């Protein structure tokens, strides 16, 4: 089959431990990048870019952040929405106090404030874990929501209580605000998501990522082998919160345009968690697969009745969509609890050994 590795020899340890050691994977990644950076901007409509691709990339980045903490470090969190809010409000305040600084710098720096807050709320992980830690992060979610609503300084004492995104340029091209074009926003989000995903992939393959996975598998044994739980757990919270903060800043500045506290409520935390579970715990590719399943599939299902001329109420379509998505989630969790990433891994193994039998 086309996925055979025959004839692909590794002559060094670096080549064997490369990010994409198989030639077919490198070709596949190149095709994906060409589609994302060339074909979609050329042939995609404004609706496709704004309603599908932009939120898909933002949710995928937030899922990467949560997967680092939950899938790789084994620390359950229900405060993803709040950490996204910290990034959004931080970016808003940075643009207020430093209006002449490039917006890209603000977006990337906003994740630093989210990382600091995430580290503070990650301190209980040194004593508790599992559902107890989930309750702690849930408390962080509610506390930060209260801050977003009651601390008027965060939204510059706006009477509406919302953060409103100003117009900002990037190399002479408006990328945020009402005047920004969908293509400009899409390229900005795609570039940041691609770079941060590549960074996460390399960190997870290194010493820091291995320490996270050792803590996840057995924290006592990891400590006996020289891993410091304090450093490993807090760096996992900081790294995860940074990604969530950047995703929150992108969501407000490059997608919504303005947002209130409801944009970072507990529902978004569960939404990102479902993406990680469905896509696959401990898999970066699973973050994108889960985001596509949870966000893109409902959009496609809502577009089906108008395509066939069916006169169906919008509320009915919404209810049917939620029922179908729920049933599909249950089905996939029963068939493959490890998510879409595991299905893709099994498929590659079958392609390697085809036509010989293979038991997954």
C-alpha cells in the first residue's frame, strides 16, 4: 500500500527521532499546509472563512492547550473558558495602554498573563488530583467569571460591560476590528496556530514533555526517578494556560469583534473538553479532529435543510443537530474511547501491513 516504509533508512538518532520520520507523513503535512495557506484563501468564501475556518482554528488551539494539561500531564481542568477570558481581557488592556505596539505582540503577550493566572490556580495540583482538582479549576472558572463581570477596570468602565476591539494593522493590513477582512484574520490566526502547534510538538518530544507524561502515568515513580512534581505540574499549567489565553485573544480580536463575560463561561470549558476527549487524549492531531467534529459538523448540518429547500424552523434544526451530535459522541466513545486520533493511528498501521491481516 502507499504507506509502506520499505526503503526508508535512518542513519542517525536525530533522523529516527524527527518530528515526521516517515516520508508519507511529510508529504501529507505539506499537502495540508498547501490547502490551508493557498487553496482555502483562493477558493473559500467569506462565510466559509468567518463561520467555519476561523473558529475551527481558534478552538483547535484552545484544545491543544487543554490537551497539554489533561492529555499529556494528566491534570484535569474545567477552567479553560476562564483562562481564554484572561487572555482576551489582557489583550484588550494591552491595546489600551500601548496602542502603538503591534497587535501580534499584544496577542502573544496576553498568553503570558493567562499563564501566570493558570500557574496560581495550578498550585492545588501539588496536593490533590483527579476530580478534586477538577473542582478546584471549576472554582477558578467561577471566580474569574465574577472578575470579568464585576471588575469594571477590565473593560475600561464600558457601560455595556463588553470589550470592543479596535482596528489594528499588521504590516499595513488591518487584521482586527470592523475594517479587517476575513482573509487577513484567517491568515493571522492560521500563522499563529501553526507556529504554536509546531512549538508544542517539539516541547512534548523533549525533556519537559517527557516529564509531564511521567507525572501523568505515575507521579510517585516519576518523583523517585528525579522528576520534580512542583516544576512539572506548574509548567504544564502555565504552558496550557498560555495557549488558552492566546486562543481567547484571537477569539475576540479576530473573530467576534466584541465580547461579554458570557463568551468565556463554563459551557466553553466543557466544549473544549469534549473536543479533547473526542479527538483523542494525548494527541495534537486529535485536537484538530475534535474541533472539526464539535464545531464544523453542526455548521454543516444546519446548512443541509436550506440546500434541499426544506422548510424547517431554525430551533428544530438546532435541536436535531444537538441530538445527532450527542448520539455520535456516544457512538464514537463506545467504538473507540481514545478518540479519532486512535482511529487514524490504527488506519495507518493497517495501511503499513496491507494486504496481510492485522489485529488492532
